[in-house]
């Protein structure tokens, strides 16, 4: 009784201790909750539930504390975001989502971080791929020329003007230094030409072609003009070298085509790398790039599904009574010797006269022919099935060989100059009959027996497939002599043009043989009914059916685009020395920076009032904000335009233009180093008249950006149908307002948060109105972080309308 009482006391003490411990833990958890230490309260509730899973008070406390702890982690994530600690942001968000999966803010924020990380991984993977590196290298010009603007220039020379002055005007308007070589300046010409609306590159090409000149690119801002002579071309023309690594085409074929189209180009090949290296001038190199891109295309691939079925049926019947011939009659000619003098077959001879008639009972079998009952019927059936699937590149051959190899012997006799295929017995007989010292040699070879199928598909550009098919079936006939096999052969050769996925069936009844024979005693077999009963009737019948079905399916289409089918004008090809999009620092600066440089501009202009028409081409440089101050200087001359286009003192123009350009130099450097970038994608796209085209304006490096304005110049060949704000603005409750006037689209935006670093700023919906090259240029903008302006870089877009 005493031990039972002790055990009960110990149990009660343990229960009491547990209750006291749980009560103390609940008290601590509640105290931590009241003081706002939610993480500590959660730990206390976890410990309680681990010891007592059924504690309802702990469950309720845990459920009400978890969302508050998740909010605390979310607050820490916001603080870490402000400090730029991205890794800590992700850790805090993951903890918040783990505690409270219903917290939509934390879940959405974590999803956006994961998506951004995935996009970054994709970008890094693309940058590391060979194809991405190749495309990146192709977009970078080998001989860059950096004009101030891609827009058309207002140059009109109505009266004859020397080329030197025209080049000086072009240099002032474009910002590119144009130096005349002695060969070009020695024969200065005077021309009258209207260059209004033409781009810098078009003006340069027109002047070169009209005056029989060419230019050499010295650096992105300097070119030198030469007289076009064979010697000057050989000495001064830019020569470029480029290596093309081919993935699909053969280097020999590409070299042959390049040598035929561009005879002056030097072409070298490396079969080890399947690469081709060319040395040519910039215009020829652009043509070579276009040709190589069109030739180095992946071929189409086809899967050919083949089913070959051969069914052979044989039937043989032999019924009737047939006289048994004498075994000594090996000729099987139907002769039977009968007579009284016939001896037994075991005697020394046959038909030997013994001097009298001696007939024994054993000899009677030779006097009357015995009859044999023949009742034979046999049937046979064979089936050969082959169902291979072959994947073949267009224009290449695929072969399937299913079967066995059998050995054959070939004997040759020295001195005869011929060979025979025979058995060993036949060879020995031949040697014995010929005699002499002739020698024989026996060679062994193997013959393929089975099914051999060869296909060669060719994919047409309209989706059809031409298949050249050759099927050969070899079978070993029954009863063949070893070493000298008897083979059956059936060959199908055909060529068919099929649609993608279409099935064609070839074959049908190939061979059918039927033979009938009647054998018996002469005269008796001619008797109706009785002749057939006393004769042997034979009937052999064989039938062979071959069915071949063919289905071709295109699994990889030809790698051809719309540009591959159109004609190509080498003169319109984008040359390696033609201008690219202006550098970001050359773009108009934000409004705050322009305002600081604006007061400097009027100061140098009053003393230069007599030559005020000269600085007029430089007026577009400060963009739009300050055209009003130099404008009063232009009315005094009655005909300002001819004076501007034919100013005889060009040396005065660079002086006033150089000083304002020097003022914002630091600001331009800041713009170049600014992390904020606005860029339009795609950079270049093609469309047709009447079609709609979409351009996406992206923002990058915009963390902290809260508001601003953006002006976009849209070419008159394009019509703006609408502008939609992107997630860069809408994700943080931002707003976008738009206004359009005289082809300029002004976008005003506000963004309260400013936490997002990059995203889609807006989407432009445009309609193509007229054929030509239409530019979409980001001209100016004002970008604010709070109240502080910051610079930005821009990348424009070009739309080619067919």
C-alpha cells in the first residue's frame, strides 16, 4: 500500500510542477506580447505547445501573435531597403511570409524580388551565351561616327558654294570634325545643292558621291576627306577584318559565294573552327555580314515514319495414283522395262538373256508396274515487318539496315583469269578435269540479307517535303547450298512530294505464281475422269504482297525570316562606319542644368551681333528652353537663310559656340556617369504602312526617383494612339499624365515611394502613317529625387516603315 501511495504522490507533484511551469510560461508570453516583443512571445508559445500540444490558451496566443511578428519583420525589411541591404530584405520578408502566409504585402514583395532575381539570372545567362556575345558585338560599330543628332538638318545652298564651306557648315551642325586632305582641297568645287531634311550620314554620302570623294574615319568625332583615286583608296581607305564563326554553312561554299559577289574582298577559311575571315572596306564588310547571316541558316529536319510489310503465302497439292518407276531408271523419263528375261534388280545386270523363260514370283513385280497413292497437301505463310523511324536533316540521306549477313565463297583458278562462285565439290571437279599445275584460291565474303531502306528528304519553303526512297529486300531461299546461297530480291525506288504529316502508301500485289501438272500412264491419263483418277495431279501456288507506307513530319522548320526573302541594296546597308545613336551625354540636359547654363549664352552674343547669322546653326544645342534670347539678333538681315548657309567667315562661328559648350561640361560628365537610364525597346523595328507598333520605355537605376517630366519627339510618319503607364509607376501608386503638341509627347509622372530601381515606365502605342525611317527621340527631361534634380541617360528607337 505504501509504494502505491508514493507513486501517486510523485505523479501529483510532477503534474503540479508542470502546471506551474506552463502557467509561468504563459505569463511570460503574455508579458512579452503586452510589451511588443512579439518574437519572444512566439518562442514562449512554441515551448508551451511543444510540452502541451492541447493547450488552447497557447494556441490562441500563438495565432494572435504571429501576424504581429510578421509585421515587425516587414518593418525591418523596409528599413533594410532604405539602407540598400538587399540580402537582409529578402531574409526578413521570408520570415514574415513564414509566420503569416496571408500577409499579402509581404508575399507580393517577396514574389517581386524572386522575379527580379530570375530576370537577372536570365540576363546573365544570355550575356554568357555565345549567341548573346555575338549579337552584342555586331551592334557595336567598328568605325563609330558620333553626330550630335540623328534628325534631319536644315542645310540649303541655293547658290553655288565651295565644298570647303559646305563641309564647314556640316561640321558645325553635326559636331563632327571634317578635315580636307590636300588631294581634296586642291580641286575645290562649287556646287548648288538642297540638303534640307537629310541626316548627317545621308548628306555625307551625297557629297562624296557627287564630288567623287571618299572619307576615312579617324575617331568618333573626326573624319578626313580624300579625292577618290586608286592610290588614295589603297593607302587611306578604312580596311576592316572580321571573323565569322559558322554554325551551319560550310566555309568552302561561303567563300565561293563571297569571292563571286565581292571580288576585291580577301577571304580566308579555317576548317578546324569552321570559320571564315574577311578583310574589306566598311561598305563591303556590311554586305558580307548580310550574306553570311543569310547563308548560315540551320537546315530543316524531318522525321520519316516507315512501315514495310511483306506477306508470302504458298500452297501445294499433289493427289493421285502414279506408277512407280524402276530405281535404275535415274532419268525419270517415264520408261519402264518389262519382259520375261528381266532379272532381279539385285543381279549383276538387267535384261540379260539366260537362254529360256524363267519367271519367278519375285520377278513379277517387274512385269507389271506398281502404283503409288500420292495425297500431299502443304501450305505456308510468311510475314516480314519493318517499322523504323528516321530523323534526317533536309538534303541529307538516312539509311536503315535490318537483317543478317550470310557467308559466300568465291573460288578463283590461277591462269584462267576468271573466278567462279561454287561449292567445294564443283571446284574439285573443275580442277580434276583441267589437270595441270593450276592453283585455286577460295575467298569468303558476306552478303546482307534483310531489309535496307534509304531515304533522302528535302523540305520546301512552302512546307512540302520531297522524299527520295529506295527500299531493298533480300531473302534467303529455302534449300540453298551453304556457300552458294540463292537469294530473292525486291527493290522499290520512288520519289514523292508530300505535305507535312501526309502519309503515302506504295506497293500492293508484287508477285503471284500458279502451276498445274498431271502425270500418269500414257493413254490412260487422256481418258476423262479415269485419267485423273489413275494419274497424279500437282498444283503449286504462291503469292507475295508488299506494302510500304511512308509519313514525313517536319520537326524543325527552315530558319528563315521576312528579311531573307526581300531584295538587298548594298548601298543602303548599315555600314560599320555609319552613325549610331548619339551618346547619352550629347542629349539635352535636364531642365535644372540648362537653366544654370542659360544666362551665360547672351553675354558673348551682343558683340558678335554683326555675325549673328553664323551662330544660328548652333541654336539647337541648348535644346528648347532658351531659343528666345538669340532670336532678336536674327531679324536685322533681310535674307538670313542664304547668309547662314553661305557665310564666308566660318572661323567666327566656332568661337561663340565653343564657350557655351564648355560651360555644361561637368554636367555632361555627370550625365554620363548617372545611373538613371531611360531607353526605348526595341531599338530598331520594321513595320508596314497602316500597322500598329508598340514601343516600351524602360527605366533603370531609378531608385529614389519621385517625379519629373519627359519629352519624346515622335516622327510625323508615326501617330501616337495611346500611352499606358507601366509597373514602374503603378506598383507604388504613381501617376502618369500625357500631353501632345506638334509631334512632341510630354509625360509628367509622380511616384510617392521611389523604392523600385527599374521597370517598365510606359508603353507607347503607335501607328505607321507613311513609309520611311521614323525616329522616336527622348529629347529632354527633368528628373527629381524629392526636390533635387538628377541627370539621366537615354537610348532612342528607330522604326522603319515599308
